[in-house]
């Protein structure tokens, strides 16, 4: 009877030890990317007055197009890499089919006048 108890105890001991150490073995986690990656360089190419086709060429097809706000495109990007979550949101607004406003985490830098450093509005061509 005693050897059976020892054998059972020896078989049960590693199982109990494994339950008590959750950090010993971790499951594989894939890097998950969703949406359109929008970089600062891509947003810097945007200019007021660009057409929808030009914006789509620069940024790609928007992730969200709202049927109630047809003049607004939303670009959302998520990436889970090794426990760190990166999230970016960008909204592009059109008026009469032309780009008027860019809002979000990544925005274009304003054009700077070399003489006095004041920001200038670009002319539509």
C-alpha cells in the first residue's frame, strides 16, 4: 500500500507544482495588426484641396466610411506587439469633394514661411 501512495504522490506532485507557477510557460501571442497604418510621412503629403482619389492614393482606403457623414473618412490602426498596444486614429474631412481638415493622433505639420516663421495657409490650385 505504501509504494502505491508514494507513486501516486510522485505523479501528483509535478502537476500541483505546475499549477502554482503561472509564469513558467506562457502561450504564444501573435502580433495582431488591424486597420491602415498611417505614418507621419504619409500625413505630411496631404494638402488642402486634394481630391478624394488623391487622399485614397496617399493613405489607402479608409477603414471606416460613415453613411451619415459622407464627407468624413476615419483611419484607425491597432497593433498588439508583445503586450504593448499601439493605437492611432486619423480623421480626414472633405467639403465639396476637396480635403479641408485633418484631425487625429498624426497630423500634418503646418507650412512655415522662412522669413518670420509664421504658419501660412496653402493656396488651392
